C-alpha cells in the first residue's frame, strides 16, 4: 500500500493532537491520529504519546496505539516519508496548510513520548 493523496491533516482543538487521512493506492482510505499527551509539557513544549494508524477515517473503538520502535511504527514512518518525498519531488508540489501540518505531525511522531507494551497495559489499551 502507498499513500497517494493527502485528504486532510488537522490540529485538533485539544491543544495539539493531529489527525490525517490519505487516499491509498488500493482505493481505500488510511488515517493517522497522534494524541497530545496528558502529562505536563516540559518547558511548555508540545508533547505527544499515542500514535494510531487505521484503515478508514473513523478511529476504531478497540484501538491500540503503535508501540515505539515496533515494525508497525517503522513501516508507518516509511509510508509517510515516501508520501512526503513524492510530494516534494513533483514539479508543482502541492503545498498549503495540510501538507505543512503533515510535516509538523511527522516531526512529532518521531519525537513522541515512548509507548511500550507495559505503557499500553497501564493505560488500559491491552491486558
């Protein structure tokens, strides 16, 4: 699967969570959500922890965040990076707030607070 078109990328009113949806090479949609952390930001910097990736546009009720450093996380980073690379290589590169927000979202995805299996258990995502 490749991400072929950015449908939207937004920053939510909760103080900095991001959401993005893409059209895929398989004809479906694929979405991401990067949630703002509940912990206090260090030095008033924005902090994120839970990263979700899912088919469609609606966050599933039985969602499980990606584990930091997992194969799933690395594949997701590669998908988003490939999309951003394809956009930047176009002679008439799409620009605007959605692409700029996606670049910002990708930055925060890489530096988010770690989420390991024990963190997922403590937060109630898994048993």
